[in-house]
């Protein structure tokens, strides 16, 4: 499995990568002949040693697996790409697939194969709106601030909403994991969503234990967040296990805040997390990433995204590796029935730039990605990395004909912000319901310097 992976700096760091292209091709040819049933009979991490392995095998649905049970990995690739396979057949198949199966077949695929097969997968989730419908592209509005300043966060939220961002979630990475700060931020988000009647959900991306404590304090919590990985040991490094995740989900469900659905979890993942924790069991990072999606699948999340280039060049060295990894992750997650988004991103010391991100997000848009990030200027001033902006989502929606989540789109149109096919609806004047926040606009389309507001957004 490791030798068959496309070149990956993390696998080279772990000493498990193919020595050269010839060795990689030989490994891919051998992998193509491997029966899919081998992954059920020979777990890559022993059942007795790892609760993620036990979850994968105990939850495996042999009846769902039956349509492909006789296939080898190469035949499975051909089956996925065939015209007779559609979204309904892939949805029925998902419970019968293991992460190792989908990771294996992804190693035999070209970029166009990853796009074509993933595009057939539709994973729809609901809380206050509906995410993942065909022809839709949502965004996470990410209004981070280095000091958790309420005014700075509010300004970013308003900026994002006025550019039609935020239907996946308005999600803040807090600068501190302090429970009181988390409660304050949750109350602020709840007030904004309630005041403007926005059909979206909020999340403060704190540790699951802090989220549980915030719920116990009465905080208006929509989604419970947690970073997850593909091995028990790596998850211990995050301070979690499956039992704790169940506790977090039950706490969120007890609030019954979702009028449309009960998908209350938000998970983030990333290739290299298990290796960075010394918990990779000698496996390649892409297979381990796929195993994280089995963890996510167990808890019926609203959102999952791979923060694909965030961990750094030690694991994904350059733009080429980041692009390939993002498409692999999206493909594997969708095939397993997980509502995948992607944080199309890189760190400033990686051999990548915004042109690489443009390529990845365009390919992901074509592949049917559920959502991407929306951050002012694509530069996260708290986490200090480069990602996608509000304008990037508008570009994808315009070029690919994608629309926001239906409930959110209705709100955008009613608020005078956005009309499908026309983009942002206001040019010289802010929508009336937001004028009290920023005041009138000048003839050149900028906010008047004399305008003030005593009422925060």
C-alpha cells in the first residue's frame, strides 16, 4: 500500500515510500490484482490493538459489499468509472466499503478518475439547512481573530455574509480553549444567527471536552467539533477516543437545535496527523487518512473536511502533492458516505502558492465537493496559513453553475445580497437590513468615512 502511493514527503519521512518510480509502478500493479476481500481478512492494524480497526470491521455491512465482493482492486476501479454506476448504487455500497479498500483503489487512479468517481457520490446532511445537494457548493465562513476580539470577528462575519458565504457553518477557531471564552463566542454567534434569521449553523472549534462543558453551562451550541485521526493511538494524541466522541454527540443532540436534521458533529482531518503523533503503525499517510473517515462516518456528521495542506511540507511538500492529496481525500471520504469538504490550503513554508490552490479548488468543484472555506482575503490571521476567500467561492459558483444551500440561497435573495446567475446583488448600496451596521455607501461603492454605527452586527 505504501509503495503504491503517489510520491508523498510524509511517506518518505517515515521510510516507507517507494524508492523510485519503477518500484511504485510495480507496487501498483501488484495492488491492482489484490482481491478486495483481503482487506477484511488481513487488517493492516491488528483488531486487538486498535479500536478504529475494530470499528471498521464490526460495522462492515457484507450485504452492501456484495455487488463488488468478487472484484480485485483494479476491477473495482473499472467498476467505479463505468457508466452503470450512479449515485444511488454508490450510496448503497458505502456501508460495505472499508477505508483500506477505497485508499487502495485511489492509488490506481489518475486525477480525472478521482474527479469523475467522486462526482457520482452525493452525501446530503441537514441541521438548519441542507448541504451536499447536486449542483450546490457551500462555504464555511471562518472569521478567526488572533485575540478572539468580538468586533473583529463580527466584521469578518458581516464581510462573509455580504459575499454569500457561511451556509456550511459560521465556524470560529478560538485563540484559546478557555471555556468562558468559548461560551461567549457561542452566544455571540447565536445572537447574530437569530437576529438576522440566517438559516445556517454555528460552531466554535474547541476540543470536544470543552464543548461538552460549554453545553453543561447552557451555551447555545449547534455543532460539536473535533480533529480526528485514523488510529486509536493518534486519537489519544488528540485527547479523544470513540466513547468521548459519542458523549459529545449525545450532548449536542440533547439540545435539539436543528429544525431540519440531527447531524450535529463537525470533524477535521489531514494527511500526516498520525505520523506526526508517532502513531502510524508503519502505514502510509493516505490510508490512515481514509481510516479517519470511518471514525467520522460512525457519528453521522454534518461536515467533515480535510485541512489538506495545513500540517506542512514535511507531509505534503509542494503544490502537486497537495492537489493530489486533496482529491484523494475527497474521493475516499465521499465513497465511504462522508459529507466531505476541503480546506484548500498551504503553509507559507511549503512549495506552493495560490495558483496551486486555484487548481485544486476548481478540480474539487468539478468533483462535487460539499464545501470549501471562506476567509477574508484567503489569509487566516490567527492560524497563519493561506486558504480560500469569499471571492473564491463566488468564482466557483459562477464558473461551475453551483448554488448555495437552498435555504441559505432563499435568505440571501430575500436579504438583497445575492441572486443566482447574477452574483452579488448590491453594487452601490448595501441591502437595507445591513445599512444600520455600516451606513451609506459613497458613489464609488465604498462605505462613507462619516458613517458610524452604535449597534453592533
